[in-house]
């Protein structure tokens, strides 16, 4: 008997499948190249804006002191506080700086010593470049932890020349309550009498992991540093 079957015909769909896979790889490679080019162009064009300078005592000369230093003093107009954190955007570094004037608190001075002090800051009122920041709110979870509290833990001895208007350096030790965590901190502060006011300025270094804070990442664009500083300028008037 004669075998009448024709030659076996190979299916062609495998060839088409290989073409599709090849096109997919080319598309993926092209997308990666485009992304790299866009990031490189953005890195050349982006110039992170420098934030305002650190908070410090006013440069103008102090007015003669009015009255004794002993007594209770409360925060008044001109008080400001906030934070400063370094950020990396496409390989370029700049400080992200937030500010708020929503502060409350007071200090007690007795026998040339600051014997008590408590200050509270409302994180929900902090702005960056004059605008609220959802990124900052997310980093500090300010909806659940809206308040930062600083409470003096040890008295600060004031020098005899405080009432001359001289700038006085000191070291403060306080309890800092932030993000649901309270820790003891020690930081430098400068102060002076200025007419009827007491003025003080300083900064508190903060390592975010110490307060269970996870710094934000911008993915391939950049990230925030894992530490920063809280800054303050306090203007106090006698109650």
C-alpha cells in the first residue's frame, strides 16, 4: 500500500510568539533607556531651592533690660519654630525647611535660674515655602501625633550679666515628646534680655529612628536624610 500522506506541516505560531517576545524585550529596553535619559535631563535641570537660614537671635543690638528677670514669662509675638532636613533630589542636596508661629508655653525664672519651662508646637500648622506639606504630614504622622512638647528637665543657671543685653550661651536638658515617643535631649541655646522681653534661640538634633520616624523616599528621584534638627526662636514676655 502506498503512503499518500503529505509532508508534515510545522505550526507557525511558535515563530510569531518568538517575535512577540523579541518585540516585548525591545520595548522594555527602550522604556528603560528613555527613563534613564529623562532622569539625566531632570538632574541637569533641577536646582533644589535653598531654605531660609537657621533660626537665631536678632542681629540688632538689644535694648536695656526693663525690670528683674525673676518671674513667669510666656511666649509672645515673634516666636517661631520648625525643622530642617537635608534632602537628595537627583543627586543634588538642599535643606527642606518648615516653619510655624503656632507655639505656646512659658518659663519660670527664680534666683537667677530657669527653674521650669514647657513649650508646645502644633505640627499641623507647619508650612514649607508658605504652604502645607502632605509629605511632611505623612512622615511625622501629624494627624495622629499633632503636638511636639519640650519640657525642661534640669534648671539652667543664668549669668550675672544677663540684664546687660549680652548674648548668653547655655546648655539645656529637656524631655522631647515627638511622634508618640519621649526622650531626653541635650542641646545648646543662646539667650538675652531685650528691653521687656527675653529671647532664646537654639536647635535640637533629631535622629528619626530614635522617635520611630521613617524618612520618606522619592523612589529613583531621591530621599530625605535619616536625621534633622528642630529649630526655635522664642520671644517671651512677663505674665
